[in-house]
C-alpha cells in the first residue's frame, strides 16, 4: 500500500518474516543476499524486472550500491552487513542508521555506548589477545570471567568462559585473533527480553516482556507473558529497554536482552540484540506474540498496539540436529497435532546441526494448558531429556493427587490446616473441571508478611481468582481483596459472614456460602469461564448432570411410590 | 515438510492465502492461472524449474494435464475449473473430488443433491428460459421469486429477483441464455456461515459459526463468535453444516451458508459455498478466525483445533470503489492505526469497482471493543452511510447516559424499579471502568418467563457476569444462577442474605455486600479482569487512588490537628 520500495540487506528467516508481512500490505521489497532461493526470496516473487532481487553478498559495497538504486528505503535483517558502504549510500532513507548498525557490530562499543547513557550494564573491560591482558582482567573482574569476541559473535559463538587462569591459552586459541573484551560473570536467575519498536520520529513502544530459555547458547524457548512474584518487574524491564533503544538512531524493531538477578536487579546483556535489529520487520519474538505486522505498522505509521492478544504463548525454536531434515519434519508433524501450535519453517534447502530451521508458536487460554501443549513437543525432541521437559513444561498433577499446579489459575488459601476439611470440596470441584490450582496456608494473623506477599504477587504469578476460607475473624479474604485486583471469594463460618458482607465500599469480596466449599469451587470456575469459553460449556454440562440426577429421582419416585422410595433411601 | 507437491487450479486471493500457509510448512505448490504475477504466484517463488508455476487457464484441459505431470496432489481455489478434464487426470490425488466440483458448479444439481440427503433447503424448482416456465414457477413458489443461473454465478451475479410477473422479460434478458432454476423467497432475519474441514479419511470438523453481512450481494462483514438469544443455534448450525459436507467426496475446506429465520429455523443457501471450496487451504473466513493453518493441518494430518483463539473478531472485505487504488490504500492506512486490526491486501495489479482487493481482520477482548474498532473503519469507508455504521458498529453509550450497551459484558438486573437507587452505584462503577453493560428489570415473581429467557440466553448473548439485586425473597439471583453457567453476584438486603448464603450445593451465588452497589460493580469488574488484563491494571489504579485518598487525609490530620480537622469536616 505504501508506494515506497524497500531494499533489505539479508534474505534469511528474518527477511522471510519481513517479506510475508510486506506482502499483506502490498509493499514491494527487493532482497540482497547470496543465491536465488533463500528463505526470504521464496515468499516474494518480484512482479516486475525493476523489483527483481539481487544475487550477491550484503557485505559487497557494489551490490549494496546496486540495491540502493532500485529502492527508496534501505534496511537490514542481519547486522553483519557492510555498514560503511551503507553509510555512503545517497538518496535512500536507511533504518536503523548505519551508525547504529556499526555500533551494534562491535559489542564492546555497544556496551560503552549504553554505559555512557546510564543503562544498567554489568562490568566489562577491553582486553588484548594476550595472556597478560587477560590475567589483568581476571584480577579486576574475578573468575569465572566471560571472554568475548567484539565482532561477528552470535548464538554463543565467539564466547569463552574462563574458569581458571590456566585456561587462558585455550581461550586465546578458541577465540583466535579476534578483538576481545571481558565481562564480569553475572549469576543471573532468569533471562528476559523485551522487543522495542522505534518509529522514524523517534517514538518508542515496548512489547510485553518475555522469558527466554537458552540451550547451548542458542535461544530454545520463549514464554509470554512473564510470570514473576515481583509485580514491578515487567514495567521496570520495559522502561530499561525503551531507554536503551532511545539512545540509538533510526527506526526499527530492537531486541533488548537482560539478566534478572536474585534480588530483582536487571542487567542489559545485548541491546540491540544482534540478529533482531532491523527496521520495518517483525521479529521472531514479536511474531510469537501474535504481533507480526504491528511492528511494521508502528515503524511505518507510528500506530498499532503492542498488547498481547492471547492469555499465554510460547515459542520453540526448531534447531537442526544433523544434516537430515527428518527430525525437523518429525517435530513439525507432531506440532500439527497440538491445539494452538503453528509451524513456521524457513524453507532452508539444507539442514545442519545447530542451524535454525524454523520455529513453532503455541498459544493457549492458560499457562498450564500452554505447558501441556508444549510438553508434547518437548517430549518429541530427541535431544531433550525428561528432566528438561519437566523443568520447562511440567505435567499437571493428577486430579486428587493433592499437589499444586506449577501454573495455577486459582489460589485456594486457608488460615490454618484445621480449615482443610472445609476447603477440600472446593479443590475437588477444581479437579473435576481440570482447572489448575494451588492450595496452601496463609494466615492473616500468624503470617502477615506471607499474606502481603501472596496477595501482592497473585496477579503477576498468573492467578486469576483466590478462594479464601474465613473462620471467625474473616480477615484473610478481606485483606487479600485489599491487596490484589483479582476477584476473591470466601466461604465463611456463620460468625464471619456479617463481617465480610460489611466490607467497606471499594473492596469487594464475594461470599459464596456458609461452609460450602463446593459452591466456592464452582464460583471460581464460573469466574474463570468469563475468559475461558471451554468452562462455560463444562459448567453447562455439570448443571445438566445435576438436573438429570434430580429427574432420575423423579422417575424413581413415580416408579416405586413414595413409601418404598422413603424406605429404600 | 510434506514431500508431496501440490498443484492448485487458480491463483487468486484464496490461492494466495493457501500459498502463504504452505510456505510455513515448506510445502511446495505449483499454481496454474493466467499471467505471471497473480496474487498467489507473488508469494511463492518456485525454488526449482520443475516446480515453476504455469501461465495458463484453469479451464484449459492441456494445461491441467501439464500441471498434473508436475505434482502429486491436485486441488482448486475456485470452482469454475474444467472438472471433466480434472476427472480424466491419472496418477494424482484430487481433492475435493472432480465429482464434488462438478456438483458444486451446477447450483440446481447441488440443491437436488442436498435435498435428497435430507439437508434443510428452501423450496426450488428447475425452470426453462421461457415466460411460460417462469410463470409456472411463480405460481408454485409465489412472488417474489428468486431466479438464478445454475452455473457461473457468484457475488449476486446471475441472480434476478422477480417481484411481479411483468418483469419476466427483463429477467430473461438479464440472465441471458443460461440454464436457470427458481427458488422460493425466504424472509430470513440473519445470514450465518460455517466453515467445515473434511479430511481425506472423511472425518469432518466445524469451525465456530459466524454471522455474515452482505452488501449488494457481496460479503461485506463477518462476525464471530455468533451472538444470539438462542443458546442451541450454534450447535444446530454446526451439525447441519457437518452433515451437508459429509455428503460430498474428497478432502477440503467447505463453506456452508445459511439463512436464519425468525422462528430459529435454518436453511442452507449454498453448500459448499462457491468460492470457498478447496482442499488443504485456509478460507478467508477461517483465516479471519485466526485458524489459518489449522485447516491445512486438518486436511493433511487430521488434527489441530478449530476453536476460536480470541474473544471477539470480525472481518471487513476491502471492495474496490473505482479503478483507483487510492481508496483501498486510504482504508488500509486507517486500519493500521486501529488496535487489533490486520490488513491483508491481495496484490492485485488493478483495482475495479466491486473487485475484492483485500480484507481487514479485527480482534478484540470484547464485542463492544470490537465494534469500537470496526466503527473507525466503517466511518472511513466513503460508501458507508452513518446509519449502516450505526447498525453494524454502534457507538458505546456515553458513560452516565443511562442507556444500555448494544454488546454488554455485564447484566445488571433488579426485580423492580424501586431497586434502582441501590443498583445505580454498580452502574457508575461499570461506567468508570468503561465496561459495557445493560441495566434492566427482571422480576422472578412477576415476569418468570422473562427470567428464564434472560438467564438461559445470557452466555449466548455475550454476557460474562450478572449482578442481580435481591430484596426480600432473594429468588432473582438464585434462579439466574441456576439457569446460566455465568458467575452471578448479588447485593442483598439483610433479609435475603441468609437465603443466598444457604444456596444448595451446586449453584453458587456470590454475595457481595448488604446494599453495597459499588462493591457489586467492583466485583463484576474483577471477574471480567480474569479474562481481560486491561482491567487488572485499571483496578490496581483504582485501588492506588483509594490509598492516596486516605493517605491525603493522614497528611491533613497531621497538618491541621484533629480538633480543627474534626471541626472542618
């Protein structure tokens, strides 16, 4: 629809996603990459000779100049382009700017830039490729020490973890003659990432924060939304990412990766993330959030929404295991049997061990359902041991097992284990409807800190409703309701009833019934049904069964007469 | 990923969607259509000469045979192919079968086939192209009479509405020398459609029912899920559609269109729908439901889910208004500013009045939000008068206006208008949170039939929770809860409180508070928040404001002292 023609340096999988998004908007792309049938070129046949793709290297200045003569805007889908040649191009808008691309290519320069702008970066220093220099760095930053190549590093290539000084020669041999720098070892607990889109006018907007899981230095899994006990984390991470992206020139979609520390601290590890920096293109991560075209929209038109469209989603990279396509095809075939899973293969002609061959996105109405779906895929990976599958996609506990779901939607809490008999019927109902839940003790009076932490973190952990038992004083449901925006219900003793129904204006608590755990469970299911249509059907079924049960008694009463019915009963 | 190569007769917009879906699975397609740059060929560049597309007509037997030599499976993206030539092809699987395609091409034969299999079809008879024959048909079926061409009819072309016998010559002139049939005029209230996917083994599965809106005989808008007062309608329509598709041979995605009558009756109008019959391809309608690849998955692998992935969605066709692309581009540019909207242009080289140039899908967390987004698009259509915009995408009533939303999420009901003062604070809260609602009178004792109809239809109409006031007897909330699977809450009088908290096991009602409409409204918002993350944020904001208000009083108390605070207050 735009009448500008866009030239893209690079035609791999990211270019392929960019090309597919461009097709939807009738935007013409011309791709520069080696070969005639790369991933991007496959999905965008030129409709006229002046828009034909170019067979050549994105590091070849002559080819870059040739591309520039054919288009109005230049962008990149990979940062390892000839940035100097790009900078010398006249008559084209270039996004992001060649300066930004050059800065990204040198990871040391990138870190110095971010540090100088006040972005949170872990300690680092330049080192020479000498034993002496590396030993000096180890003395300053401690061991283990991350030794990294400043350029051409991605997916863990060009990294060396120096655990002891005696490994220094090995490190130099492994990293060759590349320019190096050293990073302080960061004992992070999780890795998170934020995609940020920046418009030509400099406005930035962050996508929801995702958790990333790496395996052998390659991104293996991505989850969204981020679940955490820290309700402030998402906003903090988005702000850090937006502030980092504001320091670079030019429009584009930028990935900012961060380490999350045990104390809630955040360090930027890569920004813009090497291979996700590009203009007017959807990123794989953004894509997995169902926001494929939004990025392009935002870059081009400063509009569109970055909000998540589904309750829970994940992305699994399909990494080649050998030179055979068989494993890739087998995993894809499994994915096609999984509800909510979509396969995105990249059309690469050859498979290699470690090569990114495609990815699978999975969406689901809840985190637990997402894990159930993902578990099928991870179990089908020959390279994935069961322990790893259990870690990332644990099986739901069997109904009636009495163990909590790792991804509960309902929190069932009681002030004392003496309340357990009253709460159990609620748990049974949740089991019946296959609703993931946890059941635990939170005492308002004896564990007030735990109460605060539980209530404040409930929404950020993914809970959607809380059932609280109230014995006499009724403080548990009332205080939980005061500290979370989630709907809370309570089953009361007679004594606490009047306390709860006289909650002050502003803080609602749903009283279900006196000592009726069944109805508390049923109300929780109905509350979830507001956002999960499956549960509306299941509840209707449950109600039909209740009706049938009573109607059965009607028939029996008529058949045997009330005298013998009464006796038999 | 499949190693079979698929040949497609036709390379228009449906072929384009098919090709895009195939790319994601590394499935190779060879397209037969006239020209080198049609919509489908643009998005699928052949990676080797033996998979190059064919420039020729899908009605040319020689070209069809040429295509067959290059592929393993043949399918169609349009039914106007040479079905006889297709039937004579050897060595290829063909889906759907040439018999099915032939049957679909002749609308009279199609209707006779469906009628003979017991599918609900309105009355029809064959007619000759003579005044005498048409008059005889009018005598039998009444006026107005639908005269239709048996072949090559789509988007209203080949149809003539005979209102008076004097128009017979005009009808014959308009319909030319085509073979005709006559259909009884059906005074339908709505048009609905169901996409059904059929696997090679004959298993069928229906997608959710959609409502379609036609304009000048061309599909203008599609909405899903279907909203209706008739809770049985969706399942009935899906069964009719599945049964119809079971009568045809071969795998594919089939569209079944139906008229919905005032009494809830359904008639099939077209099945399989002319231009949506094809194998292994997503349909435009299925696509708009975010199920693009599911259809292909199901056809190829008998798997995948047909469930809706978002709460509410719509599709708006982009129809050419003139030979200029300007209007198409202008509408697309507007769509890019609308949250949840995605533009899908077809890459057609030329625009024409009435030509389908693309479509826009819109997803939203609620029907009301969907209408708000759609309203922006309809308002941008030069051809769409305000009355039409108001009909399909009414503006939400202004907060505090006291009028109901056309697409409420919350039903606020009271037994008598004397309860209005108690209920109003709930309405004010819903206004504050921009939650669409209705407020009306439903009396358990004086309007029992209305109570039943209200409760039974609540979920199917799109309500997600009901707030019922209970004065003395408390029957309203209890009975509503018994007849809907939705979560219901009540604000009670003191007298009804003990009635409600002693609801029998199985039917939960959430008692919020005694006469506290504010908290009833807040609980409804929290219940909705379980499925609408925006409301979690808004509720947290509301709670922060309450906190700030009290903290302000803390400061004032400290500043002025409690004696003067007390006096000032």
